[in-house]
């Protein structure tokens, strides 16, 4: 229901009726952000939730941490508002309360990944996330290596993740992006086509759409515009999930 812009009126009613309910406050930020594109209203709402729950955030064993959730949503809102320094400040505020929070360390690493001059800090945040129980944070190092065009670091992280040379859809997708970024378009095409073959075997239409889109991008960059157009025309006819 929250994907419907009309839901904002329902939320306004719920806020008036249940002003102390943090669940309701969290829902307020959704329509304010996604359906009204009102970053300021979403930020103010999430900051209120943060303040009201922050005294309890450091207590272990809590079933739900509203401050933690509000911080994650604040990061999203502030990134969309082009305010990465503010996003970083909020994540660091959460880490001051919960220094062993693996998700918070992962979020910090993701923010730092956007700035290639801070990738040493990013790696330190990844190490902290992994140490506190979030091994998936290593994926961020792949993004960092891709942004830098650093194939050596990329391959080292891929090896650490146990990615094979063939047969892993995520690996083919990531390598296709890397090779595009460094101008190795023949290699990028090979990886994109391998990804497309794997996606074609599965039931998810969206995966097939993404896979063929990457191939079309590479074809266009190889000056094969007619082939790119033909691919995009074919995937435009694929049925799309209702969620998209």
C-alpha cells in the first residue's frame, strides 16, 4: 500500500491518531520520500524517530532497534539528496552507540566507497563489518575496485569470495561492469553474454531483462548500434513483474 501516493493521506490520519507510535513515524518517512520526493520531511521524521529511541539503542538483545532502522533510511534519503557527508555523520552517530553493529559498519563502507580518495577507510570499515559478523560486506570492495578500474584488487576480492571463472551469475555481471569501465569491451561482451545465458535458464524475467540490457550497452559501446537496438527492442516485449 505504501507504494501508492494516496497512502500519504492514510499516514497523516494515523499520525494524528497514534502520535507516539514509532512504527507509524517510520511509515511517514516512506510516502514523504518516495511518493512526494520530500527529502526534508523524510529526514525530519527519521530524525525524530532516532532521538526518541536512541537512549535504548545500545541495549543488547532488543527485538527491534528503531534508531538502527531510522539510520539506514536516513542514509538512503541523504544519498538521494546528494548529502553524503550528512549520511556519514548519521551512520557514525549510530556506531558511537553500537560500535559492534555489523550493518552500521557495512553502511559506512558503502558511503565511503563513493569517494575513491577514501577507499582505505572503506576497507577498514569492511574489515570491521566482517569482524562483527557481516561477511557480505566484502561485496563493497568489489564496487570500490570497479570504480577505481583496479582489476588486480577486483580479482583478489573475487577469489576471496570464492567466485569461479564461469557459472556464477553475480560474478559475470560484476566482471562485465568492470571490463566496461576499463575499456576492455571484448571481455565485457563475453561476460555479459555468459550472464545472459545463465539468466535465460531461470524463471525470473527481471534477471533476463537486466542481463540483456548489459549486453546491449556493451554492443552500443562497441559501435554495434543496430544490434544494441535489436536487443533492447526484444526485451521491451518481455513481461515485467507487477512490482516494477
